C-alpha cells in the first residue's frame, strides 16, 4: 500500500479525557484507553504505548507525594523536642508564668 493511501489514525475525543495531575485522573485515563482498546477504537499497540506513558506519569506523581511526605515528616521531627527522654509532641507557644 502506498504511503499516501494508509488509513489515518482515529482522533480520540478529548471529551472524556481526565486531568493527569492526580493519581485518580491517571487511573481514569488508563481505564478510558483500555475500554477504547477493548471496543476496537484504538489498536492494542497504541493503547500499550499510551498506558506506558501514563504509568510513567503515575510514577512521577507518586514520587512527588513521597517527597512531600518526607518533607512533612522531617518538619515534624524538627519541631519535636526531647525532654527527659520523652518526646513532646506539642509545645505551648506562650511562656508559662
């Protein structure tokens, strides 16, 4: 088949596209692509490539979340004082009289 007679790729409607800045959005987009593949709307090799890219986005989101948790934990650890072998979780901001 000549190059100019190849079928054009189907354009997927962005109507159902999810925001990819949350894990739930990435999961929803993966599910949408999976359903499109099951229904024959996209080829399985295309679906696989898209899902792979979404898995990489998911990994980045998870890494960002982990960094945030680590930073919060470090902040909490710095705010805790060791008083006579006991950790004090909360200190009053006002001096006692």
